[in-house]
């Protein structure tokens, strides 16, 4: 009673040369398609996407003001104008006789009137 043994499995031989050729052709096609797509993108993109070189002294890039914050004095000028208006006297409405005055002076006037009116 001898048992029949199955034959040993055959080693499958992969067609490596054929696989390498197919891989190389696929990579070559991918590279060629990439080069063609890049060339078409450069050729057909609108002129608005083609940035012009900016002069070296320009602080603006595109539509944005790119001035460094340390060099931008607009906020300081606005604060100075607002402080000048708050600390000074002037007309709000000439016809109605309405003026503006510094807050400290208005508070002193209000206190003086209330003390004088209470007596």
C-alpha cells in the first residue's frame, strides 16, 4: 500500500522581459503625456494668468497692498486726525448752533451747571 504522491509543483516562469517592456512603454507614455499637457497648459492659458515681472521698488503684488506694517503710516494719520477732532472745538451744525468740544470740557461744564443748578 504505497500511496501515490502528487508530482512536485512546477515552477511558473514569469515573462519578466515582457513585463519590463510593458512597464517601460507605460512610463514612456506617461512622461510624454505629461510633457504634452504641460506644453498645452503654457500655450493656451489666458494672458491674465501670465504674471508680468514687478519692478524691484514695488510694494504691491497683484491687487493686494503688500507694504510692510512698519512702513504703513495710514493708521497713525487717522488716529491723529481723530484725536485732533476729539480734543478740539468745532461746529457740528452751524444752522442749529450745535458745536463739539473736548470731553473733559463738556464734563466740567456739566458738573458746574449741575452744582450751580442744585444750589
